[in-house]
C-alpha cells in the first residue's frame, strides 16, 4: 500500500512541484470517430456513474444527464442501482411499487416495473433486497438475464451506483461501456475518487471501458481542470491507467432546489450554469469512442461472467 500512500500524498501535496510537465491538452478528450457507429440503430450505450465518496452528485448527474440525452431524442433508461437509498425516484417525485427485487424474485417482469416519467426518460428502481449479483442462484440469474434484455430497446442506459466499491458496483462498472467517476474539489472526495479508480484498475480484469472523470460543484472551469489533472496524472503514474476528463459541473443552487422541489434542474432551470454544464457533458461523451460490439448482450455477458 506504499504506492497508495505516495499517490495520495501527490494528489494532495504541493501542486506545482508534483506535476509532471504541464500538459495543457490533458483535459481534452480524445476525439475519435462519431459516437454512433454507422447505421446500427440497435446499439445500447451503458454508462455507469460511480464515486468513491457519497454525496458528490451521482444521482443528480445520472438523472439530469439522462434528461439531456432524452431532449436529443434518445431513448434513455436510468437504472437506480444504489441499493441502500433508492433516490432516483425521489428526485423525480415518483413512488415505484415494484423494483428489481421483484424482477429477480420472478414476481414481476422488467416491463412491469419500468416507469415512464414526464421528462421523457424511463426509470428502473433499485432494490435493497438485491444484495449481490454474484450470489444469485442459477435460476434467478437466468431469469434476470432474460429480463435485462428487455432494456435493449434503449439507446442509453445510465446506471446510478452507490458510493464506494461493493461487488455490485464493480460488476456494473466492469460490464458498462463507460464508467463516469464523479468527484468534487473537496480533498476527501479527490482521494476517494483516486481510491475507487485504483480498485477498478486492480480488481477488474481486462478493463476495456473508458474511465471518465467529472468534477462536480466547481467554482470555475480552471478549478475543475486542476482537480482532474491531479487525478489523471496520478492514475497514469501509479496505475498506468488512462482516465479521461469529461468536464465539470458548476456548484449551483438550482441543484439542491431541484432536489427539494423534486423537479430536475435541467428542466426547471434550463439556462442555469449547472444545466449548461450537463449539456456540455453530453457533447463530450458523444465525442468519445464507443467501442460497443453487442450492446446489452455484451453488458449481460460481462455482468454475469457468462451468457
Ligand atoms: N452542482 C451542484 N451544485 C450544488 N449542489 C449540488 C451539486 N451537485 C450535488 N449537489 C448537492 O449534493 C447533494 C448530493 O447529491 P446527490 O446527487 O444525491 O449525490 P450522490 O448521489 O453522489 O450521493 C444534493 O442534494 C445537492 O444538494
Ligand atoms: Mg445517489
């Protein structure tokens, strides 16, 4: 764990000396071919949203990013995989009767539990009884796999995970096309972001997803870039892992206001700094490579380690 300690010191340590040669381009995402490959309409992009520390804005990002995509005409499903606090529905002022637990227990189908919202996105509620994907019985697993295929009609599935690294979170991240790690400029959030990136790097074999970083609650674009560069430099140096900076979201009172009113800020305050930040993120994600081969089939295969 020595390198961990050193990495953390570097992250938190004296800024100017710790940095390797200044690389102004580091924050730019590598632009590859368009996100939508050719004429394949049936590809589902699966984006897992994760963080080391709780309360950094994952659920707000998941919901508002989903709505931003829906506003572009995409079919979007948000899966609430934060099994402790199912708060995607709370943010949208919805009370789901059923959730993934009922699907796994074969009491309901995915079509029964998926909820339409007034914002053009659909949500799948998480389940606190759904403890470990890895612990499902063979029968439950087969049934769940079948049900997950129902979601292949979506263009985008955003999975809002719980903070930290439970085995479920790692499973979702490993299976997704992209993992967005959310942090804030707070020192504890930064070190925890590095912590989860390190665990992802060491625990997930054949990591072929794009690890992406969002810095939430910034006061300036410069602050976001500075935080991102620290994490990206340390991840490259100590983990030999490429993390891409997707962008930042301004600290903005419309965010908590939207939570209180149960109306997402991207709808309630479309011209706010936070809303504009989220629209920018969509643009960035769409510019990054999306090496999807089999859409949800690949996701399911990776989630369960087999078909
Ligand atoms: N950009 C932001 N500006 C201001 N407050 C924010 C912002 N993002 C999140 N918050 C606040 O942080 C709280 C936690 O956000 P949430 O999305 O629930 O985090 P998580 O899902 O990571 O636990 C929210 O209630 C909100 O008030
Ligand atoms: Mg949350």
